[in-house]
């Protein structure tokens, strides 16, 4: 059974790398912090520092938990997981790891590489798949000098996306779009929903922006700080 990525009563609440604003990202501590704040899913990054073993990290530097450790943790909790592939060539290994912990119906695999999603569909067609757009391989959208330089490009992408997004997703054999919040418009959401594709927004750390996206009908909001939603500890 494939995880349903479309919203029901409200948008999914997804902890980006756990709760990266509150604990070291992509760690069990960060995942625990996100769960304590009531997220529906945890997003984690997957790399292969040595070309063989899979680790949970945004890049290959430093120590990182093994993917198996992270998936074992998720399997023991009532949350779903977004596995973001940062490198090509490990699609089968990732799909097999997700299957090993019986998480196929609780997982979505995301990537900015259409070929990676097509490969996931081949090796495990039951896995939900999300195409990430636009590509931000080095996280430069978070660094203020670079973010200012990127603004013009995001404006252009925002204007063109409603006409392009459905065909992009179809070519990638995706079931959802994982979009930077700055390129999302009501027209883009409508274009995706008209073809049955979900829209997940990243990375949203402002409660007002989250509320706007919720009103536009996005299906999930990915955040470093789940406190923007209010949670068990905020009640």
C-alpha cells in the first residue's frame, strides 16, 4: 500500500531533519524533539560517505547515524518518514532498507533527480515518490547573501511553475511535488491537485507563511521548527 500524500483535514506537519532548529539535524535527538511536538512525519537526508554504507546526513562530512538506525527508530513510533536522497546510485539499497523495517506504507522518497525517482518506482513501485524543485544541493537558499541572489530565479520559477509542474512530475514518475515555499502559488497547487499530485512545501520556519500555505491547500509543510504549528508542549 502506498502512503497517501494528499491532505485530509489539514496539511501534514513534517519535521525537517527532525527538528533542526532545536537539536542537531538528522540525529535521533532531533527526531525525538520533532515527535514530542506532534509532527506527522520526519524528513531525513540520506548520503553514502564511502559509496557503500548509507548514512543520515545532508552531506558526506562528519559523523552520522546509519540509515538503518534511523529507520528502526521511525518504525517504533507512530510517524511517517520522508527519505530525501542526496546522491544517485543507491535507490535499490534505500528501498530495501525501507522494506526491511516494514515502512513502505509510511514512507515517501524524495529527490531532485527524476532518474532516481524512476529507479525507485522500478525497484519498489509501492513507495510514494516526490520530486524536489528547485534543486538546492548545497543549501544556499538559507545563506542570506546567496538567498538574495537567488530571489530573481525563484520569481521566474514561481511564474512558470503552474504550466510546467504536472509534466515535470509525470516525467519523473512522481506522486508528489516537494517545492520550495517561495515558488508555490495557488495556481501551482491547483495544477498539481488537478492531476492527483500532492504538494509538500519546504522549508517553512515562519508561522504566517505556514498559515498562508495551509490556506492555499498545500498538503504538507516541512519545517525546522515544529513549534510554528503549536504542539503538545505548546497547549
